[in-house]
C-alpha cells in the first residue's frame, strides 16, 4: 500500500492570505493553455491569431471558474444552495464541477466567436487540445488536497489518504486515474489529431467522447459524493449522468464532421 504524500494544501501563507496548491494548479493550467494556444495560433489556417489568444484565454478562465462553482452548487449541492443562496460565494468551503466549468467555457467560447466573427466550432476545435492541460493539473490539485478519492481496493497501488473520512484503508487514487486519462491521454490524442487540417467539429467531438468515456469509467472506482450516493441502479453516479450526454453529443459532432464513407476524397459531409 501507499500513503498520500504529506503535502500541506496551503502552498504559501502571507499573513491572513493563504495561497493553496489547488488554486496554483488552476493558474498553471491556464498558463499552459495560453502558451500552447499561442503556439497553435501561429500555424497556417488558425482561426485565432496569437494576439487574440490573450482575449480568448480571459474568456475561458472566467467561464471555467464561474461555471465550475455554479455547476457544483447546482449539480452536487443544490439543497444547500436552496437553503442559503450566499453559499454560492463560499468558495473557501470547496466545490468545483468539471461539467459546470465546461458549460462556462462553452459560453466563453461562444462570446469570443461572436465578438471576433469566427465560426463557433472553429473556436471549440482550437481550444479542445489546450483543455487537457488544465484538467491534468486540476486533478493533481485534487490529489494534493486528498479529495475525490476512490473506493477501497486491495491493488498494490492503493493509497491511504490523510482525510479521516477516507478511513485507514487503501483506496483507488482516482484523481491520478483521471489525470492520466482526461489529462495526458486526451492531450496526446487531440494534439496529434489537430496537427493536420481536420474537418470542423471533429476535434470537439473527440474531446467530448474521450473525456466523457474516461470519466464514466473512472466513476466506477471513485467514491460517490456522500450526500448524493448513487442516483440509480446501485451504481450510477452524478458524474456518469453528466458524462453520458457529453459522449452522445461528441458522437453526433464526430458523425456530422467526417465525410460519408462513399464521398470522394476532399468532400465534406
């Protein structure tokens, strides 16, 4: 068995101001996305110029932060929000949702596309290969915090987490599974796919399918939220319920993006 590294969740303490590793992971992810975005914007045919990347990243960062918080309260803690609407602003108490952050970034990309008169799916295809960087570092932040741990396991890489609620039993390091699948694997596939001109919407479809399938699979070994438990069938979690529409919409995007099998080369369906 392994033990969670004893890393203080607070990276830097400046008087009453505490800078947490989780917040720093967001900054690293946003910064990495900005650097990769500037690289992608220099390629011929890019729908976004290097100068516009700065504007785009601002919309994405605002969308992911606001969307992740609002999404968490709506999807995972609506009862508390209903009883106390000001709970939405209590960010120090934790609670960020990827699916909410995704919806926030979609709104940000829509606003950017509208402002700069760029096709919406051209923007989403541009952004999708950048997003896994932020996802990877976000999951590392979850692991440092010792949150979102997995179910008990007897596998040799089971981790005993420092959170008393996790108990003194080895658990799946589900945060690291997600970092590997939703971060590294997704990045490699999308960066490779986007290295050449591809049909519009195909990169967006790939992102939704791979992320959705990865998250759906990891949820089988991830401990469900205690106040929610399973939604149905004794195994369906909120994460799976939110990921299924992603997979289906990704399949639709992929199907409509690629040319029909019978179409001549160079034509688009």
